[in-house]
C-alpha cells in the first residue's frame, strides 16, 4: 500500500497529475496525432480507453469463471490493500468500475498507471480526490485481463461466486 508519504513531491503540478485506481486485446498502432481530441494531446480512443499497451477495444463475452477466479486471487494479493468493492478506501471503490469504464481503460490503468496520472484528465482528477497514486504492480496484460474478469463478477447485478 502506497501513501502520499511514499510519493516524492515534485511540485503541485506533478502531484495534481498522478492518482487512480484500479487495476487482453491485441496491440495495434494508436490513431495519428491528427485524430487527437480538441484541447488534448490524447486521441479519442485514449480518452475513452486509457493510455497504455491496450490499444484496441477489449471484447467481452460471458464471464469466464476460470479467468475470474485467477483474477480474484490477483486482486486479493495486488489490489485488495488499497481497493474495496463498495467503499472508498485508499483508492476508489471498484465494485461498479466495469460499468463505468471500459475493460481497456481498466487494464491500461493497471498496466500503465504513471502515464495515466500524468496525461489522462479523468485520472488526474482522481489523484486530486484520493491524493494517492496507484503503483505499477508489474502485471502482465493477461493478468490485468483476469482482474477485469473478476471485477465483472462484482458489478451490480452480478453474483460474486
């Protein structure tokens, strides 16, 4: 668990650019800069799905129970110290994150938290609210996808078993 005390202060601007939570698809090139959203250096895809190694929409089918079980184990070890499902903790509650954010966004947050804090407007806002940045947990894309699958089982209306 990382707290504000473990973040090296580099000025208010840097601090304002660093928090969230969080925690599969194939890679392909991001759209060219000409496709960037107005007033941002991010592309429309990056604004919706985050910045990181997941550069295309992750297509989700029915919940894969085996993958979700692996994701639950990873969540308990890597994420549970800072995130709860229905309550604010060190990081935001994640029970409904798969309803609010795309699988690609969630995965990019887990896989590339530093750049997300530095460049993504929604994640910068979360840093200001939670004042704690999510560390890079060293997950693989497959592990991040497993955590997303587990989080899908926690979404409103889903069974947690």
